C-alpha cells in the first residue's frame, strides 16, 4: 500500500484567513481585539523570555496569570500560530496548562494562561538525589503523561509532536507530590485520517520517533515514542539515544541499541520496551500503556486480594472508559 501524506494545516488555515481584517493574524473567534491592559494589570517584571517574546504576570480580580506576549513581526509561519492558538484554547485537562484567552493588537499576540509556579520535569529529574526518580514517583508521573496523551489522541484527535521533559511543568501539591502540566502546542496538529500520514519534520530530535525521518510520514504514534523516551529519562536519568551531531543522533534513534537493562524494575522495563518499539504497528498506544501501568501500580499496592482486584477494575474503568470525567 502506498503512503498518503496528510498536511491539513494549510487547507484549514486558508479558509480561516479569508474572512477577517488584514491587520490581524488570528480570527476573532480566537483572539480579542480590545486592549489587554483594560482587563489585566500587567507587572513590569519578566518571568520568562524566548526568541519571539516575553512572559510576564497579569492580575485580574486579585488573581495572577502568566501572559506570554509574542511579537507578530517574529512569527515566521502564520498558519502554525493560528493552529497553536486554536488547539491551545480547545484542550482542557487537569494535566495541561490552561489557556484562558488570547488578545491581539497591531504588534503583539498576548496569551493569558494559568500561572504555574515551579520548574520543568527535566530539572526535576536532574535535581533528584538519585539522579533519576524512584519507581513509585515514576509510576505516578507516567500515569499523568499517559492520561493526558490518551485525552489528546482519543478525545480531541490531536497529536502534540513535541513531547519532552522541558514541556512538562511540575507543581508540588499539598501532599508534597509532583503534578505535571503539559505546555507548548506550537507543533501540534490534528491526527490524520486512516491510511493518511503527517509529513513535516518537527519537534525536538532527541525525542523524535524514527519514522519522522522516513519519506512515508507518520501518525500520532510519534507521541507514544516520545513518552517512551521521557519514561527512560525518568527511570534511569540517562538519554536512550546519543550523538555528537544531528546526523549521529538520528542514526542512534533509527538503529542504535537501547540500554533497557538500565531499568531495574522488570515490569516498567517491559512497558518502556513496548513504547520504544521501532515497529509502529507493535508500539503500544497511550491507552494500552496506561492500562498496563495501572495494573502494575495496583498489583503492588494490593497484591492478590479481592480488594485489590476490585480497586484495579474501578481505577481502569474510571481512566479508560470515562476519560471525560477527568477533564477540567
């Protein structure tokens, strides 16, 4: 069967570009035209800075928000910006940073988001005394990652395409447990129809699936691969693929031996192997990974008891069959 390339962005975006003022990039249903400062008191302090803009704090009704101001002059791909805005406003999940609203004036696009106080997962792993995360904590974090991934794929029909530890912010809750918030939908796209493929080479190379580099394109399963790389990071503190330059790194991803033996827990190792299977047809989905890791979590807590079996069934039913119950 031949490969069918699926590049929906331009078709979708071109329709949306026809019917609004040329001074603006985003359609009115995505961005407000009134002044940001009429709704939010903007702090002068900068809490983050990137190549296209800055992040500051905005205050409304005594509540603080993070506001990312993007210079329109630095936006290279307008269609990608429109897709990012649309998807960011659409996704609502407890483990995704919540976009409140977007403003646009002649110079800036300003995205108002919930304020997350804390670092990212990369630093969280790096700074742990063990150099990696203990199994119990790793299991809880991977459940969060698989839940949000299953939500994106199964509920919203979206592929993220840039999953990496730096794109998960970490909040410590009142029980001193880490909670994750997925950010940055700059490379996100809608999942193609059956027998069609995405084709653009996007994302962060160290977390890219091998099929991204193939001419036949890829599907949402690239996210499962990226989750597998993150899982390897969490459990070992190491990168599964290395290279002195982009070409060597690509070869390592496509052909290199993966040191699964560095993962001490056999059950977690088995799940990781299924996520990092280079055969896309054999690679497990987020839903399947979630089911397996919940079985592992519950079997550990309630070994061979009726209470444990009942608890396991309830947990999987809540997460798998009633995914919408966990949305914000």
